[in-house]
C-alpha cells in the first residue's frame, strides 16, 4: 500500500464494472470521489494500528486481510455491485 500518511485503502467495483484497488486520503471514500462502489475498506491511518503493530503497516495489513476480513461478506458485496451511499454491510 502506497498511501502516504492518513487515508484508506479500498477494494471497489469501478464505474466500468471492474474490480479495482484504490486509495483515498484522509476521510474521503470511493463514493465521494466518484471512483466506484466499495466492497472492502481498510483504515491505514497510523492510529488504526500503532498500538499493536507500531509503525509496521505491512504487518497490520497482513493481519487485517488474513484474520479479520469476512471474505464471504466481501464476495456477497461484490455480487451485489458494492455498497451504495448510506448503506452498510
């Protein structure tokens, strides 16, 4: 993940219907930027992982993806075209 500083990493369904990985700074999201519909988001702000992982963001992301994400929910959202504004998983 190449997000410098505060932000989010996203797995989205783009406007073209293709699966994409993207990032947004600060509090932005793919719906607000018009990039597409999110199906998975991960907070990469340092406050999200510092206590458990110090400044080792790759270890935090590995833990998030392999131990915390419910991939069945992600697959369901992918089948539905992602989240829409005002909707939650």
